[in-house]
C-alpha cells in the first residue's frame, strides 16, 4: 500500500469504527495497515474484518507495540495521530462480538483469574455484574444528609459512581479483589491506644501506600488476563468514583457490616479492596448473606458516635475523616474523643468478633516503617517538614501533608498525660507559621493549664 487511503469515521459512544470504501471524512497514513488487518483477520478466523480505533483519552490499557492486544478482542496494530488526536487501530470482527466466547471458556478463565490472583497475594477474588440496584438511592440519601462532610468528590461524578459502564464504557463485569494488610504490629495495637504518650496510627497506614501496592498487582493480573483473552479494562484502587464495598459484596467477597466496611467470615475486615473493570462477560459469583445479627459492638465502640445507625456512618464525626480527610480545624467537641489517634481509627474493627479471623498480610509492603506501630507523640511532634517528607515518602500519611500531621499530633499531645516535656514541646510551636497548627497547639496548652498564664507547666 505505502500511501494515504481515505476512510470514513463512524462514532458509536466511546468506540469509533473505520470502514473502507464508504466515503471520505478523514485521511490517515495507513501504510501497511490493510495488509496487517487482513493477516490478523485470517489468523483470528474473523469472517469480515474492520479497522477499529479507540480515542486515547482515558484509554483502555494497551501495550503500545505491534501485535499487542487491546480492548473488544481486537489485535492492536498501530497508533496514528490525526488532528492532534491519537487513535489506537486494531482488527475487529464485524460479524459478531468477539467477546461472546463460549461459556465454558469464560468459566475456565475465571478459575485461572482466581489462581493468578492468589499468586499475586490477593486473599480473595470475586466477579460481579455492573447492576447496583438500590445502591444509588442509598448513596443519594447519604449525600442529602450531608454525611460526606467536605468530601465533595463523593457527589461530583453523578451516576458514574453507581453505574460502572458510565465510568468506563463497555464495562460488563467487575473483578473485585481483597488484600489483607495486618502485620505483626497488630498484636500490640490495644496497648498503644491505652498509652496516651504514644501515637496511634491506623494499622493500614503503617507501611507502604496501599494505592501503589494494589494498583501494581492489579495491573499484573489484568495483563495476565489480556494475554489469555484480550479485553478492554481499567484498574482501580480507591482512586476513582467506584462503589468498592457494594461491588465486592455483590461479588461474594463478604457483606457490609454495620460499620459500613466489608466483612468476611474468613478474613474479618482488615483488608484493602481493588477492582478491574472489564468488558469480558465472565460468569458472576453469588453474593453472601450477612452475619452481623443483633450485634452492635462496632456502634457502641465508636469513640465519637459516628455510626449513627446500623450501616450508616456520619463521616463528619468519624475520626478517620477528622484526621485524614478534613483540611481545616477539627471541631473542639471531638478533640478529647480522638485521644492519641493521630491518623485514622480502627476501634470499630478491633471490637468486631469477626476479626478474630483476620489474616496476616501476605506481602512485605505493609510491614511497619519508621517505628510507626509504637512511637512517642513527642518524637513525631519534633519532626521538621524535611524529616516528614523523607520518612513519609511512599506512605499513605504523606498525602495529608506536614501541616495536618502537626495538627493531629497537637491534639494527641493535648490528650496526653501532663508533663513539663509535653508543655515545652507545645510551647515551642505556639507561634508556628501555620494558623491551623497554632490553633490546635493553643487548645492543647489550655488542656494542660499552660495557656492562660503564658508559662510552661511546672
């Protein structure tokens, strides 16, 4: 061929199909493309071949090389750039949907996916469809009550959160995964909470940032699936408008507990969730029944009363929200209740009977770093911004930044046993450049009776 050929571009939702010999609406440098298409079509036994392209705007994953697989079962050929837009070109079958594979083949693939997931360290894998009946109404009611606080991102995506196919067009199934994160540090968590001179960090945040750990492993799983069955997909780890718990519940990984977290009879609730949105029509798993019964241990254990009703959490009262999501000042009424919890809270999980079965992390990434599983509040309060940046790099704590970290520590010191050392440390930051830190330091000093007289506690 070696020359430019004229083709017609037909838009169909997020997909774009190009047919030859049906008029002119665009010109691409198509040297070698037709021959490659014909060869690929014969190889895949496609009755009638087309060239298919997909806009490279939030693209489905592709390998970007000759012969790599790409969404909708096509064979990736090349990328072309036209009018400042990049398109991915591939071969499709126009006679039938390539993804309508035999049911037995898809069932076998689902079995292999579970085995691959286990090899990658996932404690459980389930598959669901994308229908979330009832979830949308519940989310709307939760938002209308204002329980999301300042987390505006919970509502700004509209129905994309509850309708996976609107977030990623073509999604037919969601592969949900579970990864346990408890380390040996969990053994003395209650001791840390009881010692108000120590800082309590939620157990999920002691090691490496789970976003990175799960995303990398999910990508490896998706790549292995692609090698066996080309598919269009995207991976998510608490990084997009995804109803993780609802999807995992539907996929049979557990049930929603009264604290709103997913619970598993085999693994409790100390685990992360991640998802692969795929256009493969895999067989789905059956949901599991709930097993909370009349138990209300998590509701009664919440230090701030954030679980306002079974399965209903007011984030504005939740310590995890107050110490992580909230950017401004923590309401004074909740500060004494926070105790020494400087990043997150696990009380509703520790009290849950099902966490007797919580497993240990299968990957080393969640091993505690920088002694955060048992460290003095004063030691953390003495960190400079440089030390914080160096030691928290790669940690989920890094995302709240130094200012909010110091805010949280000031509250922790305000609830710590009074001592000259504690008051001197607080006094050293009375004139901190951050109004947020100053405000919480002043509160902490007042708690120790050291603010009104303007002198250190003796």
